[in-house]
């Protein structure tokens, strides 16, 4: 096993090895004997220092022309591409998802860099006619200031880039707190930003717990924006706390996503989609398919096809290219999965069609592995059909027609991603209109978002903000309306008009 590496925070332009709350370890979830690194555990002191530096730098960075800021982000994208393989391998080692998926995660960071860099030459506002002569009106996007970025572990590169690249292009500076399960990827990302030429104090990374570092960022009066991705439970706490200082809070939270398969669907295609949606990333995606809503006419056949294919999935260490499903990210996540399987078995007649157990023998002995698991006979109100499990567990529900399918799909507290497999164009359009979710796929799985379309959800999945696309700019800019009167005299709007 490799010797543990000591990682550092980057605060106020300096790499800092010590943390006011000591240190924490990061271990490989596929083999917990492998220590990926030892990290400083920071607290409010470090947050104060980071915010002060970011605030100072903001006054310089906001005046750098946006196309110049964007050049640095484009260069960061080039560096991510250059180091893609190393970054992806380290990511698999620290959080377990298979290499092809960590490569996809890094690629999403690259795509986001290039997309965000393009905004450096757009950042469009409006010009509008004024009601008075010799007067000009326009609206422009202004940066907001120091942005607090709090991120989860399941997309350790993609999610930080979704937030940090556009925020920097807009002229903001950043204090970044990554999840304690994935700090190594986060530190690598910050190294890349610095190598790309970002001014040192524009980015600060403060590793540590949610309670110590996260709360200090959320409470800080000099941080006007919080961009948070994580669980609905923590998101609600952050929004409540941030209300005290009237911060802008963008929340991207949990999901309970469903795939509908109608009786006219291409079943082979729909099985491919369900397998990938449910068991890709070990089910640890906010967009993972955790409910499968099957038309009664194809239900039994589809379940048989799916179980057969799911049986063949290879579980193991994601660094092995032939593995398709990695471990849960940590002990507590696997315990949660186990607990939900027990809940499912004890609930109203749900039956295990596949899996349901921890994998602990042989090659699995030192990791947090769990069998791909399928429940059938699930009813819409059961907890396994309502609550986010975040593991390789799929709940299958049976419906009689499209109206019922949409009703069942909508019947949760969340609204992130959704999918329908059908060859009927009318059914597809009705589903697109009636499904309550931020994302709907037709004849594709619930996962697979692209950076040029808005990403986010409705109901308990968020608070109305969207990441990716140009919509992310609304989180990281303030609108300013500007009136230029070149008449050389006092002109009074509205009053003059009324006076004729
Ligand atoms: P989490 O909510 O436990 O933690 C997310 C981040 O918040 C971490 O950095 C954590 O340290 C920090 N945190 C924890 N308590 C905090 C507090 N009181 N104050 C401030 N920060 C605090 O989530 P997780 O387990 O890392 O990630 C999984 C969750 O994230 C799932 O619910 C998943 O659906 C969600 N997620 C959502 C999206 C999306 O875009 N909608 C994307 C990925 C993940």
C-alpha cells in the first residue's frame, strides 16, 4: 500500500498543513487499508482568514475584463484534460466509482471549463429603449463578491467546477469546502486553478467538517452567496441559517428519480437504461434511477430481463477496468443501504428479486460493497419508494396506464430527474408536460445531463436555482439597471410622460 500523503488547505495565498481542528484521514472505500491522504481539519478561524483574503482579492479580480478571466478558466480546462487520467484514478481511489465514470466526471469538469470560458465573451444583459428622448437604458450582470461553495462527494470534480468556474468568470472570488470523503480531488482542482494563472487569493480551499467549516462559511457576513449541493436535510439547515444574513442560497439537493416503461417501449433499450440509471455510480447519483415504474402488460417480462442482466454486473474495485459497480462511499452509507433493505423487507409485501446483502468475503473483505438489489411489488407510499437511499437499490412499481404512471412518479417529495420509455409520441409529450421534475428524458435513462442545459430540480430537490447552462449565471451575478441621460437637462420619467 502507498504511504499516506499529507494534503494541505490553501488559504489566503498559502498552502497550510495544519488545521485548528486537527486532521482527518481519507481511505479507499474499495480497500480501507489504503489511506489516500491525511488532511488538515479546519474551523472558523481558517474560514475567517479565507474570507478576508477572498474579499480583498475580489476588489482586483472584479476589474479584470471578463474575457481575460475566462482565458484562465479555459486554461484550467486544458490542464484538466492534460491530467485527466491521473485525476480520475485518484478519484476512483478516494470515492470508489469505476474508472470509466471518474473519467466522465473529470470530462464534465473540462466541458464546464470551456462552456464557462465562452461566457467571458457573452455575459449578456439587455439594452432597451427609454421612454424619454436622449436617454439610454441597459441592464448588466455584476459580480456578487465572495462565494461560499459547499459540495458533496459523489461528483468530486464535476460539481465543484459547475460552481467555481462560472463564479470566477463572473468576477467573484471563492471559499470552497469540499466533502470530507473527497478532499484529494478538490485539492487537485485548486492546484490546477492556480497553475492556470488564477490570482492566489481568488480561490481558497478549507477542508473540514460541515459543522465547523460549513457553518462558519454560511454564517459569515462577508459571504453574500452560498452555493450548496448535498442532501435535502443539510440544505434545509443551510437555508434556514443563511436567512439570518439574507444571503442568496442556491440549493441542489436529493432525488427519488423514476423511469417509466410503457407497454409499447423498446424493452431491450429500456433495460439498458434501467441498469445504467440504477446501478451506475453504485446508485450514488442525485439523478440515479431508484424507482422503476412498469406497465402491467410488460411488468413480468421486464423484471425477468432486468434481473438476469443485473445478476451479471461485476462488483469490485473501480480501478479494475472490468468492474461495473464499485463500493458504497463509506461505512455509514453502506449501513444506510442495508437499513433500507430491511425496511423494504418489513414493509407491505415488497419482495427481493435480487441482492439485498453486503458483500464481505474474499476480495470484498476490506471494502464497503453491497449487492445490486431489486425490490418488486413496491407500493407508492412505501418508504423505499419515497426516500432517497443513495445506493444500488431499485424499487419496481406496477401501473396500468400513463396517467397512473405520471401520478406515481410525481408522488414524492423530490423532483430532480425522470424518464419515460415509449414509442408513442403523444404519450411522450404528455409525460414531458405533466412530470414534475427539473429534467425529463425520453427513451434515455435518468442520468446523463449535459453542461449546456440547466441542471436542477423542483419540490424538495432545490429552491428554484439551476446550475450549468447560462442559468447558473443568475446565482453568481446581480443585475444592475443603468440609465444614461444625454439630453443635458433634467428629464423626469413617468411624471413628464403623464404631463404630456
Ligand atoms: P451532505 O448533505 O451530507 O453533505 C454535503 C456537503 O455539506 C459536505 O461538504 C458536508 O461536509 C457539508 N455539510 C454537512 N453538514 C453541514 C452543515 N450543517 N453546514 C454546512 N455544510 C454542511 O451530502 P453528501 O452525503 O455529501 O452527498 C449526497 C447528497 O447530495 C445526496 O442527497 C444527493 O442527492 C445530493 N446531491 C445532489 C445533487 C444535485 O445537483 N441535486 C448532486 C449531487 C449530490
